């Protein structure tokens, strides 16, 4: 951070990495915990929204890996966009 600005690549990397770690944790839980436990846990996070009927339980490992890569890219793009917009607003007006 220099002169009140945010590093665009660093914030992109931070958000992308955070979302990828969260996604990987979710994948780990889905592969190790019983379906009922995962549904109950997720329902409690989503304030009672029942994800049981829509959860996909037969995802292959390669598809989970692709999902981690995709969420990292999206996170990087959103983090970079946030930093860009922040930096645009942080520039001193003349």
C-alpha cells in the first residue's frame, strides 16, 4: 500500500487464495463427512435454507480440482477489480 492505494495483484491473490482455500475445505468436508451432517451444517449456515434436494453428492475429484481453479480465478478478478475501484476513488482530486 503506497499513498493510500491497494496493490491490485496482491488483493487479487489474497481473495483468490482465500476463496480457493474455503472451496477446498468444503470439498474435503463433502468427501469425508456423512451427507446428513453436511446438509445439516450447511442448512444452519444458510439460516435454514434446505440444500438437501439440490446438493450434488457424486462429484468426481477432477471436477472439484477444476472448481478450485475456477473459484481462484474469479476471486482474483473480483479482488483486482475491488482494488482498482478503490484506487480510482483514493486518488487525490485536483
